[in-house]
């Protein structure tokens, strides 16, 4: 009997059934999500506002849909493909196409893509090997061969040679993801494909794989493998039963999505962002404790960090919101950033599910150093790679026009 499927909106409420509280606790703790959103007394969970995804519970599957009308989890996964993909990804590739009604279950997607790779053949590379053999192969190592002869060894010839091997980084990542999928699902196809990895090592640390022209056919399978290994968690129901949970911080995803677009695809190397916060004040509380206050904008343009004070030509901030632009809290935040960085230009970036014109906020007080704030929308919907590519470059053009 299949589990019930329940759709709830991003940030929605759900009444929990017996045994579900503990499973959610484990899932949230693993992701460092505060447990304050679970009312353990009334058996209600208020899902964190930033997250979308799905959670498999013993008797039902909960799908947390994005709050943007016209957007579903397939669009969220496509943004993930974009982030996990190489720095020079071709936006015309079919990886960015989406079929209507296609699944967004990571394990199903991965099994399907891995099957394509296995049928074509796992990638191989030549590896240096050295072995004692009964026959000559490659280059003979005379000293060790002489020693083998003296000791009367059957494998007389010590040989060095090149050998094609499947035990390479890309296959190791695919194999590790395959093992995780097998733990979750009883897919017969996944179990059969595991045999193709018989000579591949089961690694502990996941390496970063660089694709080349010979391994490009593995791109989608590899991208899904990284998502499974990094984003998918496994819930233990007991009695050898497991479920999968995928919870994606949509706010952070949107921020990183825009950052990659502007730093990699804009062709302008003046976009940058900080990896660490900068101190702007020192506080002393009523107990005499001293601590610092710090800030970190999402993105900067023409940032002069060597100058004192630090300056930026423009401040860009990503706001994953469906409400009207320029909320008071966002305006106050941007005013502070502009003051700290001596900038007179601020751009807020918003997602949309269609074409939308720029927004503009102009301050009434002419004494303000910051005269206006711009709002720019990027269309993250659309079902084809052509639409995806067009939307990205239209957004870049909008940003550049205001710099």
C-alpha cells in the first residue's frame, strides 16, 4: 500500500501522527533547524519558512511546495543542478529541461540517470600498475625480476604497465550515492546496477570531480549523486525500514543562485561577496560582557576592501519574497549597508514566475545620502533550457543597466 501524499505550502502547519514527532526531530537536528517549530504538546509542526522539499514518514509523504505561485520542486532542483554544475556549464544543455509531470524524487531521478550511464559504460582511465606476472607485460623491472628468480617465485616478471580502471573519482561518487539509494529504496534496478561497480572503491570522503569531454555524459547523474550525498537524509523507521527527507533552504539557494549568475555568467569580474562578516561596533552589556557586532551583505560591486573605510560601488541583496518589494525591514537594512560601505546605489533582487518590470523606491527626504533603491526580478520558472538561459541573461542585462 502506497503512502498518502500531502501537499502543504512553504511555512505551513501540519498535525503530526503517532511516531512522527521523533522522526521530524531527527531530521531537523541533522540540518541544525531549531526545534521551536515543533509543538510537542499539541503534536503540530510549523515548517520553517525558508524550506521546501519532501519528507517521507512511515504512512505518508509530506511535500512542502514553494510559496511562489507557478513554481514547483522541479524548478528548485533545476537551480540546484545549476549550482552543483561546473563553473562553465552550457545553459543550453538538456539538464535544464523539465518534462511536465516528471518526478522530483531524487532517488528515482538518480536511478534513471545512472541507468543511462551504466548502459553507455562507466568511464575509465589509464592507471599505472605494477605486478609480478608469469609473462612479460609493459616494462620489466630488472632488479626485482632478478630477485624473483633467485627466490624461485612462480610470478617471475616484475612489470610496470598502464591499465584501464573503473576505480576513479567519478565512479566512486556514483557508487557511494548508489549505496545510499539502495538503503532507502528496494529498487531492483539499483541493486542490479551495483554489480557494475564491483571494482570501484567504497570511499569515505566525497571528492570534487571535474568533468571532461569524455565524461560529460555523466553530468546529470553526477549532479544528482552530489545532491543525494549532501542534501538527502535518511530516516530509520525501525524493522529495516527507511525513508528519505529532502529539505532545501530556498532562501539560501536563491542567494547562491544569483551570486553564481553574476560572478560566473555576467562576464564582469567586479562582482564579489565576502566569506566572513565585518565588525562594525563593540557592545558592552549590563553585566560588563564585551562583544562585537558584525554584518555581511549578500553581494557587492566594485568593492574597495583595501580602502579605509571600505567602499562599494553598489550593494546587491537577494530577497526571496512573494510580497510587495521594499519591506521596511529590508529598507532599514539597506540603509545601514549603504552607510557602512559609503555606497549610493542599492539593488534588491527578487524571484518571479514570469516577466516583471523593475521596481523603484525613491526617498522623500533629499538629505538622505541614499536617494533610491532598485528592485529587479529574475524569472525562475519556465520549463525549457532555452527559457532558463534567456531568463538568466535578461536578469544580467537588467543588473548591468543599473550599475
